[in-house]
């Protein structure tokens, strides 16, 4: 009996065992088979394979669905969705997470967004009943994340207008859609999100990343930052996981436009400290090429600024200590020119900024400190030796001469209670250049501070 003469029931049963490609070839033979088997083909396309591979039904289901979407064939799309195409279409690949669970890397709607990049196609899928908020297996992204990634504001609004979409959904890294939008280049997408009052702008991270306002600061994107600042409920002092406020973070990044924008707001706190005790002045003092930022901070009302000689960091450094320690030459000059900074404050080890410059061999900063007229060459704490002693011990002849030639320098006080009091010890332990300088100075028999 010819195949075409079989009852429809048998034809449908036989075709259910065929590969979709063979099934498609069969229905093209004549009109009767087309009308009889087209629904069966649709059903076979949507049957999950034992293995989700390009050789299984998912490849052909994907082709059929996306072809219908491109043609805006709502009837075919609805038929495929009704038959369960969402179970087989997505990125054709299975992955296993650490718990042993398996799943698709992208669900149907997310895959369609990436593949078609068409708002109309996505709207059609949603109208046909495809779930709007399904998370991807590995990333935890919802379709809204994908629309934001492609920077499609119309598509973003399509999802925001639905009640079944969680606009603050978190992915596996605790990113929300707003965090993702804050990392985009253009501002259109984030404006679309910020129009929705449900979007939480102050959502904190739980995985070691900053709030949304920190994202454009990280990429130096003033447009995105200004968009966020326009929201009335934005917390402009929200800290990241290191305790850095947006202002502190902008200073750390050398983001001068961001710093200017934040300083214009009266609700921005300038006296907040990071977890490591760094103030805005400390941060500006050590950030490369941030002398303009430091001057901008110093021009603010004194009542808004933190104490100028604050020592809340691990080592008890003031901003001037840090500027010297990190060899920020411009910032050191800027701080020395401001009378509010004390150049002789001791850190927790007893070191002054001058001591740090000597210890690290920064001749330019030693000279700047000495020329400022604010430095006491003889100042040092009880737990360490004097700057003169350290310069001699390290064989830094140029620095040693600068220190000894400075008005008020007291060699006797500098070496009192040390092995250098004994000239023979100087000869045996000091580098040649230091020994020659010290021996020449000691031969003058300069009186010690205790003898004067």
C-alpha cells in the first residue's frame, strides 16, 4: 500500500518518529501531507531531545521559530509556543553548575533578544505567552538584563511595562538591572530604568562590588553618573564594600568631572572615611594627576572637610605623610602651601613626613619639605632614629648634606644616644660618603642641644 494511501492516524504516528528534516521533506511532497502533517511537524519540533545538541530537534525548532518571528507570523509563533518550544530553544548547550544541576545557558526569550535584537519580535513572543522573567542558568540574568546589555531602550521599556517582571532582580553576582545599565556607554537605557519608581537606586551589593552610583565613576562616565544623580531618592553618600562613598571613589579614580558634580551637592559628605581610615584629603594626596582635585577640595568650606591632620589610617599617616610616602610631588607642594597642614606630625611609628622622604630616598621631596620652612629637621618619635641618622646610615650623601645645612639642624641631638656618638663607630659602620660628611661635621665640635 502506498504511504499516501494510509489513514491519517497512521501517517501522523509514523511521522512522529522522523527527524524534523525528514518530516519537512515529507510534507513537501503534496498538499494532503502538508495539511495532515504540518501540525505533527510543529509538535515534533518541540519535543525535547535526549541530548540538547545541534543534531537534535532544538536546532530546527530554533530555525522555525526565528523564521516565523522575522516574518511576524503570529499564528506560527503561537503554535510553536503552545507546543512547548520554550523547552527546547535557547542556546543549544547544556552546562552543569557546582551543585550538579544542569540547564540551558540561555532561556528562549534571552536567546531571542541576543539573536534577533528586535523589540517587535520580543513583543510578539510575550504576546504569545513566553515567560518574561526567566533567569539564565549560569549568569542568573533575566531577559531585562539582555535588553540592557544590547542598549535597547524601547525593549527595556517593554519589560518595565509588565507587572510580571522583577525590575530589581539580582543575578548570581548580585547585580541588578540598574547596575548593568550603569555600566553601559550611553545614558538612554538608564534613563528608561530611572523613569520607573520601582527601580531601587540604592541597592547594595553582597559580592564585593559597589552600588549603582559607583559604576559610572569606575568607567569615568559623567553622563550615566548625572542621570543617577537626577533621581531624588539617590543616596549620594552610600559606601561600597571598602567604605568608600561615591566622592571618595571618584577621587581615587582621578575623576575630576565626577568630583566637581558631587561637590556641587550640599548633601554630599566630605568628612566620611573609608574602612581603612582614608579621608577625601588622603585619597586626593595619593592619586596620580589629582592636584586639581586636591585644590578643589581645599577650596571647600572648612566646616565640610575632615580634620586636616587626621591620623585614622593603619599607620597613622596624615594626608601629607601619604603624599610623601607615595611620592606625589605636586600634591606634596600643594599641601605644604596650605597653612592648615602640620608638617611635623608623627605617625604611629614616630615618623614625620620628612623622615619618610629620607627613608625612601626621595631627594626632591626632602628638598621641598626643607624649603617650605615648615619642617623641624630634628623632630622624630621615641621608637626610631632621627632623619639625619637614617640618611647617614643609608649612605644618602646628598640628602644628608641638605639636612645638615638646614637652619636649626642639630647634629648632636640627631646622633645622641646612638652608635654614631663614637667617631670610631662612624669610621667602621658608615658608608664612605656618609662617614666623610659626618666626620667633617663632628670635627667642628658643634655643641649638642644639651650643651647649648
